[in-house]
C-alpha cells in the first residue's frame, strides 16, 4: 500500500538552531508599579487551574537531552601547496604555468574531516534498561549521539532503528535502573484537555510547557494522524513527550505549523500508540515491515458519494489496481470504495495506508467495498510494502464516431486488444467531450467503465443508458484515464 503525501508549506520539522537571547532588563524602570487586577464578576463556581508540579517532578527524570555531531571535511579533495593547483582545476592536470617548468604537484590527499555539533533534540525512556524514543529527524545522519540525563550524567547512544515514514527512532544507552514514562492511551484524548511537554527547546534542557489539546487525528498528508495542541514547543523539543494529567505519555512532539520556524500556537505530536508499534518492530528487527495490497486511492467527494449511492462520503476510492497484486487477486476493481479493512472502518482515504501498513504481511484480512450500489466483502492476503514499477500508459485509435449524447460525449467501443492490455472488460472509449462532460474535464482517450450502478459493455449500451438519465440529477461515471480510474459526477444537459 502506498500513499502520496501533500506537503504543507508552513509545516516544519524542529530544525536545529542556536539560541540568541536578548535580555530586556529594566524596561519599565525599577519603580514600575504593578498592574492592577480587577476580579472578574461572579459567573458561577470558580474552577482551579491544574497544578503540573507533581506530574513534572515524576516525569522529569525520564526525559533526556539529545545532542548529535556530524562529520564534515575541512579541506577540499586534492588540495596541495602547489601555487598552480587552482589553474589545474580549470585547464587540466598538465598545466605548468608561465615561464620555467613548475615542479610536479604533491600527491592528492584524502580530505581531512572533523566532527562538529549538528543539533539538539529530546527523547524519553520507555524501559528501565536504557531504550529511548525520539524522532528520526533528530538522529538521522548523525556521526555520534550523546544523551544527557537530568542528573547531569552523559552517555553515548547507539541507534537501534529508525523509521522515516513515521519519524520515529529508537536509541539505547548502556545504563540500568532508568525511569521510564508510563504509556497512555491517545484515543482517550479529547479537545480541551490539558497536556504538557518536557524537552530541550533551543538546548534549554528540562523545560516544561503546558496547553490544551486543540484537535485529534489531525490529517496533514503525512503517514500518521497527529495530535494538535497549543503547547509551546520550539526547535529542540523534537522527540520529547506529550504528557496528560495522569502523567502518561500520549504523544511524541514532532512538528510545528509556523511561518517563522518558531512556535506560533500550533504543535503536532505523533500518537504514542502508533509510535510504540513502530518501536516494538525496531527493537525486535531493527526495521519496520509494513503490509500492502497494491491499490492507488483517492478521496470520496460528497457529489460522487451521492451519485454512486454511497450513504456517506467516507472510505477510500480505488483509482487503480495493481495487476496480479494482492487486491487484484482478491477481486478489487477500479471504482470500488473501500469502507473497512480487517474490521477497522476507513473514515478518510488516508486511513487506509495506515491500517494496511500495520497489518502483518501474509495475513488474510476481510475488506468491505462499496460496488454498484451494494456492499461486497472480499478476502485479501496482505503483501509486503515495496516499490512498484511504473507501467506505461497506452491509448488506442478510436472506432467510428457516433452522435453526441446528453452528457456531451461521443463514444466508441474499446478495441479488444486494448481491453486485454488494460485488464478491463467492455467500456466506452471517449472520442470527444463537450458540454457537461467537457466542463468536468473529460477528454478524448478516456474510457467510461460504469454509469451509476451499471457496468458499461459497449458504446451503444452506454448511449442507451445516458438517454434514460433523469434531468436535473447528477450521474456518476467511472472514468479510466491511463492507469487511473475515478468517479466523476455529471449532470445531463437539459
């Protein structure tokens, strides 16, 4: 199962930065009066704000500061003491300079390297024997990783495994009797609940900030849904825990939405249950294995759902089925809407890659799809995620032209050779599109596979069905273009 993420322009990782502090001392003078505070009018019983001190005192020893180093060259390859070395870069190795012949240059030397600070981040213990969860982007491409505890002890850490897709990394230090955080249940989070973050913003270790849950299951186009909060997090908080009022970790602070690169009120955390699934695989195998079924999917629009009779605009619309892939073998067709997989509902199209990815390869799972006005249950054997080879799209020469129908389409039969090549049966090949069909983007070479709940067998049948469509009501057309198929809602012309 593969998905394509849509990147948000202002979505930024917590890139390492250097703190530049400006102290605004005595801005109001030493005798500035305190601001008067007027008690609010009585509006009911007072509600005390939470005191986080006990939670922080218990969780603080479990949170660590992570700093990394990178190896950089300090001399360009081939640098020598030869005064004409620079000219040889432009004119070739035989250049000797003007006048008397120059001595042969010294042999080229390998570049010298040194380690420099790369960045800072955060992490937290998930076991007493030194396993630490953090973000992949905190430790990726690091030469060395150093972990500093709240008591000042420092350890060199090793990477157990990383997963770029979820931005989760598992590292370990050689230590015992560490303080792990208790794992909470992010599914029990609700908007408005208090949460807090502990980490090392700008390298200021053991910093605690608090806020509320702003949204749950925030879809940003990434592989996982996020927990959105207004907890103040900044560069260096990456990999640190998001903690609830029970002192349990419910997420890993990972991203911010910002125009400036600093905190602007929107922080995103990876749900801890998703992160722990990844961590368990990294601990056991050093890598993550994901399931796939071999389909390309898209969103189900409200107009399309109405046109095909789907009760709700939910699920994942199948636009292409990989030939001889798991889904193809199970009988999935382009135009199907997958509404549940392995007993878990697919509310949004982006849910399906996560659900399938968490399914162990080789597992047989039931999948419910909406097809031609009814629910169909299919059994699929989940494969292992791997790169798919691209197949060249092909088009055939159109057959004899017919008249324009009420949708603005001129269609012809699909040649048998093209049907075999595309793995389809029947269909109507678009010769020209105008009127309603042209307005929604249909074009010559598209193939209509279904109209509402009926599969299309040939051009004549398609035109006959179009002639019976009621005016003023949109019809759903399953249209294939190249390797993709998509439902399109079109209202017949009056």
